[in-house]
C-alpha cells in the first residue's frame, strides 16, 4: 500500500481551477493521472476542452509526467437522482440560488468517492481538486470542512492513506491566476484563457480577454473579476 506516495490523481474538469491544479500537480509529482466525469450538457463543452488542455500542458513543461486520463460516465445515474435540466428538455438556466439547474447536491462527494476508488486501483495516493471556498461558497461540497471529512471517510472506508489536496481552497481567483503565472509564465496564462471552460451556460461564447463565455452568468462574472484583479485593473 502507498508504494507510489508521490503519485497523484487530479480531478480535472477542463475548467480554469482544475487546469491550474493539474499544472501544479505536474510541477510537484513525478506521475500524474486525471479523472473527469461525463454527466450533462454543460460539461460536454468542458469534456471537449480536456484532451486539448492535457496535450498542451504536457508540452508546456514537465514532459513525461502526465499519465492516463479516465473519463467516467455518470449520465444515467445523475439523471435518475436529480430533477435537473439533465433529466428532461428544460434548458440549462440559473436558479434563484445562483446555481445552474444542472447542479446535483453532493456531486463532489460522489466524484471524490469514485476518484478514490480509481486511485486505490491505480495506486495513486494524492487526490487533487480545485475546490475553493474563498470567492464563491455556493457549493457546500466544495468547502474545506467537507473535503477534510471526506479524506477521513475515504481512508477509513478503503483502508488507505489518501491525501486530499485542494491547493486553491483559500486563494482568490486573482491569486489563482498568479499561481498559474508562477507555474508556467504567460504561456500557461494564455493556455488557460484560450482553452479552459468555466461558463455555466455551456456555450463557448464570445472570446473576451479573460477567455470564452457568456459573460453574464456567475461563473463568467467571477472569472472576469478575478482576471481584472490579476492584471491590476
Ligand atoms: Zn457564462
């Protein structure tokens, strides 16, 4: 057990935060694999971004460290448990709570459990995710306490010593951009702007100076504000 204590599995959605986490993991660990989940319309866009980002990141720095990618299809399971835009013909929209109607409660708990099961099989000790509660705490399953409780539960339930790492947990979005620049310079910043997807509404949308998106949903507003702060504007 734990023969590969430095080997990591990154929960990689194709978004800005998980891309920065993947870059950080490649800088820190000799072997890094990625896991993603297919379960809805919005993420179909993210999923299309993933292989492009992986290929470009691997070429940017740290060659030879990026290992296998694992995409888990949760579509029918998520549709069965959620009255969401995934289950019918309803358009993806934002609810009064500011969360998209594709949101499934406890989604990250499920993701972490599946990631840990895969990591156990692949002998990867470190599970790395882009959860963050500094700028946006709409998702209770992204909170630091939730992640710490999940580490305890997974280690007890699987008799392992996983380490759950959330390097962005206490960073502002501007600080996350600075971390990206420290890791890979303007080339990594440009990669994130051009290739990652954050917008809730799915479409790639117009190309703004901070990246693609509708420009008005909470995720786009947060991404733009973080980028402006990063650039000092
Ligand atoms: Zn948007």
